[in-house]
């Protein structure tokens, strides 16, 4: 969803395969956002003056079922010539009109990517002798979509989905293993972070990075994670430990949160208590996922750029001129929000995280 597209400094709209220049001309506000839990969303507002078509008997433009209507497929590209990217592909799910005395009416269209189909269906089912990859594949395929699953994990005797939307259910399974869910080009992806493709982006404070805050925080760090459960068949306690080194495979230097915690305050292990595993492989997978979640979030970044269409969830980010502990690569973008309006133009807000600070 980041391939090159039409060239324009303002957003460019395509509906059901046809370029719609009027939408770009009348646009007053655009928002495109997504995070690691999946479901990219679009909100676009347009000036809706009296219809230009003589055959129309409506009081405003864009509500005649023409270029904008429920289920219409919308593409939006962002960025100046040479750096434009398709920022959104999805279907219209809501239409709104707002009238304010003394002002031009505004029509707003809301759209969501292909994960919308999973959000709209609730389901109950018991999956037996399966992995999370097996379950995800079955859920996606019953919506007529293709699944691309790159996920390792234990085999469960049974997994239950009880009156949950398919999107909520897959998000829950992904969180258990620190995997990520997203849609692209009619394919639903579920993969661990190391298997998610992403652009490489460098941002410099005072240049394209117009606002940024970076924090390294020990509040949720620990030097190990323990998970306990009970295997009823073996009549034995289940115990697993994920050490501080769990995140080491994802770093290329610097000092991790667990290492910093041990250095500052000593050994302080944590425990995952929301899940009660019944086999040792499940316990190991849960402990590892919890250790990764905590370690990855050691350094948190919130920033705003002057418009970076190539910045998406999964982008590998390098920061420059943000202070000695925080400069360099290794950041992973966890959320983005592209916005466009007539006063500020294109802006990109994002969050990112890194498991290390630079050793001083």
C-alpha cells in the first residue's frame, strides 16, 4: 500500500478505478491512520456547494450516489511529485453532511480497508488441534480474502471464539504472540514483527521532523518474565521463564531496558498473569511475547513531520539530532496518522519504539 501513484502536492482520489479530480479540488480535511492492531481508516471532508449537474434535485454535492456511495472502492495518494504514495485503499462505510449557518455545507466520507469485513461479522466456533496460523487462515478465508500468515507458535488442543467479531478475535490471537495484523491489496497479513516489510525512513529534528518527544522509561521493564499454569492431564505445574536476552536478536547495539533496569535497580522479574497455560510450549510462547512487548517499548517516540507519505506501520526509523541517548536507527513505527488541510497542508504524526538507548 505504499507503491508510487499519481503526482500531486495535494491528495489525489480514485474511486472504483476512475480518477476523481473534483474530490481533490473540494477537499478541506483528510485523515488516514493505522496502528499495529490493523484496520487502516480514512476520513475525508469536502465542500459540498449546490450541485453543478442540472439534473440533480439535491441541495448539496456528493450525496447523489455518484462518486461517493456506500461500498465504493477508494484509493488516496499523498505526497509531492516523485514522493507520492498510495496511503489508503478501502471501501466507503459512512457518509455525513454538516450544515452551519452562514457557511458552505461539508460532506464527510469515512472508509476502512479490507479488515472492515472481519469487523462486521460476529462468530462463535471452537477450533481444535490447531496453531494460531491455522485459526487465522480459516477466519480470513471465510470472508473470501487471501491470507498470508508468517507466524510461529504452539499447537493448542482447542481455541474458542465466543460471539466475537472476527477482527477482535484475530487481534486477540495476535497480541498473545506479539504478532501484527494488517491488510494490503486484498490480502490479510498476520506476522511477527521481524517478518513485516516496511520502508526505511530517516527524520532529522529541525528539518522534516518539526515536533518530537522521546522518552526512555523503566516503569514497565523487568529482568525476566515468568508464566505459570497447570497441565491437568500430566497433573503437573507448568512454568516458563523468558530472560532479559529475549530481545537481543532485534538490536544492533546500545543498552536494553532490562539491562538498564538491572544496572540501576537490580534484578526485578515480572510475571504474566492474565493467561493460564496448560502446556509448556504455550507457557514459553506467552512468556517470550510478554518479554518482547515490555522490552520493545523501552524508548517511546511521538513526533510530527512536515509530511512523510512513506511512513507506515512497520517503517524502520532513524532519528537524527534528538540527543545522544536517542539518535540512530532501530526504531519501529507502531502508528501513523497522515492529515491534510488547507492551512497546514500535509502533516504526518507517528509513534515509534526502540528497545535500547545508546550506551554513554
